[in-house]
C-alpha cells in the first residue's frame, strides 16, 4: 500500500472518536441514482475504491500527487448517510455545456501537456469526466481537505459528485493508455472567502509542493506545457498558482490558459507578473491526519473583573 495512503488511514483511527462526538456528516442522497441511472456508485463506497477509480493508473509517475483526505473521509461516514449528488441539486446547478461529459473535446490535449482543471466544487468533477472519459486523461485529484458538518467549505458536495460519476469513470479507465496525459482536478474555491469562526471546522486549503510537481519532475515525465482551464469568472489563476506558474515559465515550460466558455479554442499564453505574489500560507489549519481541516477553538473565557 502506498505509504502516504497508509499513514492517513492510520490517522483516521486516531481521530474517529473525536469525530463521532459531533453530529453526523451526510453526503449526497443514498436513494439517488448515479450517472448510469443505477446504484453502481455503491461499489465505490470504500475509501480505497473511490480513491483508485478517481486516480492515475497504477505505476504512473502522477500517483504521489493524488490527494488522499477527501477519499479517506468515507471511512468516517455512517452507513446510510452517504450517496451521490441528488438529481434536484444537479438540475439546479448552472454550468456551461462546453465542459459537460460528451461535449466537443479540445485538440490541445496530448501526452506532453498537463491540464489543470480549476472550477468551483462539483463543477470541476463533472468537467473532469468530460476529459477522463472523452479524452482518456489520467485523473489526479487535489482535494487536500476533510469534510465536516460545520465545514467552511462544502467538501461533502465534491464527495457526492465523485460518487455520482464513479461508475462512469470506472468504465472509461480501461481505455486510458499508459502514457495518457495527466489531468489535475482542482476546486477553485479552495482558499475560501473567510477564515473559520470559533466552533466551525476550517477546511480551507491551498495547493503546495505535495500536490504540484516541480518543473524538473515535469520535464523528466515528458511534460512540455501546462494548460490552465478555469472558470470565466474569478481570479486567473487562483492565487496559490501564480508563483508556481511563474516558476514553470522560468524553467522553460509553457503555461497557457483557456476558460470553460471556450475550452476547445486556442489557449493563450499566461503572462506572469513581474513580481508574482507569494502563495498564501498563514491562516490555514492542517489536520493531524494529513491534509487540511481543524475545528477553530473557542476563545478563552478567562479574564478578570
């Protein structure tokens, strides 16, 4: 078993008692069907099962970057409290048809290109299916945080969407070739909009070098360019990627960008600012089990008077 995965499962055992003293976490709808219209999602209810189907091929150089925490969290959810995204939520979600499964595939996908898909929450999972099932790319998930009922980020929505598409991705995996290009699947809302309040579970996170391969590694793996596929709205790129992209450009790796409104168009070069802003580091709470997410303590009630 991969060492990092083993360490995090051990961490689950240390934290389980404390977790279950809180109110239960619910994920999706246990009565909802998956994308295939049935209950195939139930085959992926173990952390290992969902982790593997949504990860790169075994032996791939991209395996160490596939984040564990969100998958490992399935071990904490009570039976009957987990399922795929319900139909009503999926129908209410607005997302461009250009990045839905079955849409026209971009012609810039090749084995020398690493694609970073950076869309909000469940939308990034759905768009990933478009590229994994359609273009045969190797998925690499970067969800480096834990879900929680009082979470600042709704990580449970991502888990439900991963379950919704699990059987679809499982069918597609047989068509993924050994040299298939990697697809980094990111939640563009990972930095959050505010810090956690006392009593909340602050599971905001940023992408660091445990998730982002360095330029030297990419070159050795045959990667010559990075394409950043982002939402039409919001900051491009998300702040924790600005310095990373600047480093890649300095190393001679091309960085291009394209938005979800026109993903099949010609990607345009990313221009690094003269002084890239440093990635955010302060205020993010790491978990004792790895990844990010900790309950914000209540302020001390001590004081004189």
